[in-house]
């Protein structure tokens, strides 16, 4: 659906500046989504549900939120036009839910210094009104890999990937998942098939079916629709969901799902504007604050000891003993990455991971 809009009564313009608190009644938020709203699944719905949870938590009215769906992050002028519409309607916060909106947000933040811009998964920010946010989702990916590794019977696990290893956000998720699989099942391999598109239900279905035909009995993904999980259900194999709890789409197939709870950040963001403490320091959510997690392994589907093993590894991560990408790691082309006794930084993980771990097979 395009341009779903909730408009409130016109209000007197409020000129915001850093350090200035805004009353609850002065809050209005424009949210820009790159894809169509897909029922109760996927990337866009995870953000939508996070925004709505924040709205309820802070006591905002529905007409204080403006939702714009299906705004391509490859058409910057369209995105900027939607944002300007939001600002004309009184928005003081713009939430842009895709990396591809980052450059446009940077331009718009300079154009509208009285509006706060928050960009999901981005890396750019300024000192006044432009920030970014994400989560160490690779921790949850690792935990979900443990569940997949304990469940597979063929030793072949399929990964439907939106982009190749030139995209660190994708490759770090694949590698974390692969490390989790290897932890419990050293003989298993992760077979990756690319769609070159974040949202392509038909292409995702084709990719999943080709992996299943090649013998993969667990399918996971980093793309934005539930299509790979639905393909797994139809073929009678298992799935590991992403973005939202995809057991709601395929309860008879989903072992666990990597989930985002964006309301953790959105509530923090809006509350900081209301009390005047907002800063543009980027925010990185964690397993500890609950912004990223996995759903409990399905007791009737997941391999033996899945819940126990996940609990053990979760404790290692949240206590700071383990960060997934620790020490020296071997790539699938025989090279070595990392340093003994050290862990990769977030900058290296999200910005320079152009390699696959040794148990990853590129299809």
C-alpha cells in the first residue's frame, strides 16, 4: 500500500532546537518504509509494530504518527518529497527505516534544522539533528544458527540472501549464523543463494525452492518478506524466520526467528525529545536491552537441547565473555581473519566483512 496517512488537526508551528523539550502534544512523527506493509511479517512490519508500541507506551494519539509505505530507497527525490509532506503536516521527527535513505536524510537534516532525522542501519550523523540506529543482530543470528545446526538432518542449510558479500550487513549475518551452526554441528554447511533485492517475494521463493531441491532441510533468510519461510513450509522442511516472529506465518515449520523490537529505540528517541535530552550519538541495540533477540526454539520442532544450548551461549554473549567474531577465523577461500585474543569491532563487522566463513557454500 502506498502513502498510508494519518493526519491530525493543524497545529501552530514549533521551532525546535537542540536541548529544547517538546510537549507530548507537540510531537508528530513521519515514518518512511521502503516496502509494502506485509501483514504481520517482515522488515517493514517490525518497524511499524515498534512505532505503534512506542506510541502506546508514551500515550501518543494515532494522528501524531504519519506512515508512508512503499517508498523506494532507490528513488531519493520521491523519498524527499514524502518527508517534506510530513514536515508540512507538522512532523518534528522523521524515522527512515532503510540504509538507502541515509544520503537523503543527511541532505534533509541540513535543510530542516528544526526536525530530527533518525536513519535505521545507517552510519552517518551530525552534531545537531541527524542520528542513526541499529542493533548487534549478529548475536541473535549466531543463536539461531545453533538451533538450525541442532535440527538439520541433511547437514545442508539454505540461506536466501538479499545481497552478496560486498554487503557487510548481509555477510555478517550469514557468518554469525554459520558460526552458530558450526558450534554444534561442525559437519554442516550453509548454502547461500542471492536475490539481489531486499524485497522480492517471487525471487525469494525461487531461491528457497532451489536450495530445498539441492537438499537443504532448513531455510533462513535476510530478505524482507516471509516468502522463503512459506516455501519451506510448503516443501515440508524447517525454517528460521527473520525480522518478526514468522511462526505466525508457518507454525508447523519455524524453529525460531531472529526478531527486532524497534520500540526499545523509538521509545528512547521520542522520550529524549520530550524531556530535552536528545543527542545525535548513534544507538546500537543489544540482546541485553532486548532490541534484538530470537524467539524460543519450538519445542516440537527444534533439535534436542536447543533451548539449553541457546541459554548457555546467550549468557556468554550478554556477560561480555563472547562476541561471536572472536579470535582467528578461516574464510571459505582459505584466508584468515581476526587476531587471537581479540574480537572484531562493530565497524569491521558492519563495514568491512566482505568474506564468508569456512562452512559457507556460495551457490
